């Protein structure tokens, strides 16, 4: 779209599909044109590919042995199970790490294995394997360590494990560096440069599930199970939780995991811990059907809260317990811990906003760097994300860590954060991350100079127009296409999430049918009825009071929206959930 397609807040980006291709895909697959456009933009045009997307079953999952080293890993773990060796699962304190640990622990317990786990304390030990933990695990009499969601860069720690006489298997999904911990007995990571496994989007818990698939096959090969082997489909709720929390693309195998995992969470056999956590969350206590948004914004933060503020043990126990009374107590503790985390986060966020406004950091077309001596390190990553949401600037938030500044960085699409920090690496003690997120350490005496250089770097690499956030439009739609049929297809498009976001539709030249109103406690939600070609559409725009003048002063608009069902007094209607509005050209 050209520069005219810009509202008071956003740029609109719409990549139009070739009309002939669009017509062919819609006709050959007997689907509405807007749905055909959605499929084409996902790279799906054939009947087989589209059917797999809508109806992919567990049988569509790839062979786990296609991952490099999987046979070695499965054989070694199987021997440990059959010989009753002591196994320790070493995880991470975030939701992906906790769920991966829980998944592996539950399956091995179901196999009768001699298994324990270890999750490092975020504040005391930091991320990943550490030598003190390896030594402690050795003192337990451990024979085999299995890492989940970590370990791909733990070269020295893997060597120590082997020196102490413990075998170690690495399972991870993070981007490896050139040097791998080759002393490990097996390294399971689809991101390895020479690994041909086509799915590179697995979360740590997804990789752990593939290991469990391979291990179950191997144990059956040895006739280990006297009765039926454990039903690993029942672990997909845990896979779903970790995959959504780690914001992995909901495509390929992840889409299959999450679809089936949501069925478990919404069914009669919902895991006790998740069921009790739902009950203590006011906004979820009456929800009949959980969606990915409920997990991402309500369940996952409570699982994560313990790891951010202290130890993750209680989060893990919630997922593995079979005792409902214990699950209820743990759910209450996690909910309370999350409230405490939110309180601290709100306080730090307000302080951050005050500093930014006082120093006018956001008035320049550059980056934002804010530091404090006493902010809690467990929430500054969230704070950095909130700052980017508000000011749309590359942002670094720092706090004291044993005499130096340590913090989290977040960015916008037009600024590659890792590359930018690389060019300033001589001013940093350490850093790591990717395009959109990173962690940094910096000497306090370098802060002012670093802020200046970072600001200059952002200015030099980001155009003025790139500081305006962008909305990607998925498909153009006509009034005649907004029917119950398209709603059925949109329901089949779920689960929504990263890589498969709720579609944003574009409709031109809609008219205001009656005067708009503003609803909600603070009357900041726009409610109106639009008309086009004789069809009326009820519309709601959350937090859109800023558009009051535009709505009041004009009669015809171009609008962006998602389509949702609205149920009122047992009557279900189609509603437009507005994303943006502008005067029609």
C-alpha cells in the first residue's frame, strides 16, 4: 500500500495476491476467496497441503529418528531405564524449560525409571548448566543427565560431567554456536547446522516430546512394557503450554501439538494442576473453552512467575502432581506470586516511563536506554517489551547485578538488535540474543557513552517512517463474504498464535449507519454499526477513544478488523473486532 494508507497510529501493509492464482485456489479447493488468500500467503495452494493444515492428525508428525543423534539418545536413555540407572533431567526456569522437564519426568516415571530433576535458580545460578549444579547432581549418584531446553553451548560443563563419570545427553532448540559440546553422548537439536530435520520451529518441550516418541519406540523394541506403553498423547497439554509460552510459530508440527493439547485442556481428562490453576484465575474460572490467548496471557505467566521471582520447583510440581489438594495449594501460591510479580512490574514500568518522559528519551528518533540500581532482574525483560509497545523504539532496560549493569533489550522490525549490539561489543562485558531480543552486561562507567552510541546507531539505521508501527493485512474482504461459512473456516484456522495469527481483514468504503457510542468502565471502547451494500455490521473497537474525532467528522471509512462471534442472550452474531480505522480515500 502507498503512504496514504496510514491512520493516526499505524502504517498499513498489504501484499496483494495475483488475481488468477487467487481464483484458481478458491475454485479448486471450494473455499471462500478471502480464505484462499490466507492459504496462499501461508504457502499453501494444493488440496493436499490445505487439507493437512486444516485437519492434520498425530499421524502427520514426522519420524523423531530423522533428527540427528536421536537413535543414540534413545538407546542410551532406554539402557538407563532398563538397568535402573539414576537419571537427572536438567531444565530451565522459564515455562518452556519447566514444561520440558515435567514432560520428560512424567514419562520416565511412567516407565518406572529412577529419575530426578534439577532446575537452576534464576537469580542465584542464571540460565543453563553450571559446574556447581553438575557437582551436586554427581553427588546424588547420578549416572545420566538429560538436559531439556538448554545445554547447546555448555562445553565446559559437559566436559565436567564426563570427567565425573556421568553420561550426558543434550536436548535443546536454541541456535548453536560454531563450537558444540561434542563430549556429550548425544546432541538433539534440530537447529544444528548439519541436521536435515525440516522442522526448525520446535520449542524445547517440542524437542523433548520427540525424544519421548523415540524412547517409547525403543523401549517397545526391547519388549520393556509388560502391558500397554504409556499414552504419550496425554502429554500434549504440557507441550502446548511450553510451545505457546515460548512464542513458537504455530505451524507444522507445533500446530498439531497445540490443536490436540487444547482438546486435552478442554476435555474431561484435563491435567489436575492446570484444572486447579484455571479455577483460581478469576477470568478463567467460567471459561468453557480455553484458547491460545488464555494460555499465553493467563496460564503461562503464572507458571513463569515462580521462575522470575525465585525457584521454579512449585511450577513443576503443579504439572506433575496427582493430588488435587496439593494442586489447589500450588495453584493458589502461583496465582499469588504472579500478583506480586505484576505489582513489582507495574511499579518498575511506571518508574521507567517517568525517566523516559523526564529525560525526553522518546522524542529523538533513536533508541532508549534506562538503568536503575534496584530493579528486580526477573521482570525487566517484560518492562522492556512494554516500553517498545508504547514508544516503538529499540529499548534496553538495565539493573544492578553485583556492581555492573545487567539487562534485557527488545527491538522493532527495522533494527536488528543482535547486529547492533555486535557493533558496540567493545563497550559491553557480554551480550547474546537475536534480532528482536537480547541480554546485555555493561560496566556502569560505560553507561552514558553506551547510551549515546546506541542512540546514534539506531538513528543511522532506522528511517523516520520506521518508527511508526505497522499492521499487516492478511486479506481483503467484501461485505458479501462475511457469512457463517467464513466463520466456520476461521474456527478451523485456530489455534492462533505466532506464525498463525488471527487474520486481519481489510474492507474499503464502509459507511457509518448510526451514531457511534463509547462503552466500558472508562468509556474508551468504540461501539458502532457499519453498512456496506445493504449489509449491516456490528463493530467494537477496544481502547479506540483516540479515534473519536475521525469517527465523528466522517461518514465513510476504510477499516481493519478481525471477525469474531458475539453471543448475547443465546443469540450468536458476527462482530467486527476493529484494529484500525481511517477516512476513505
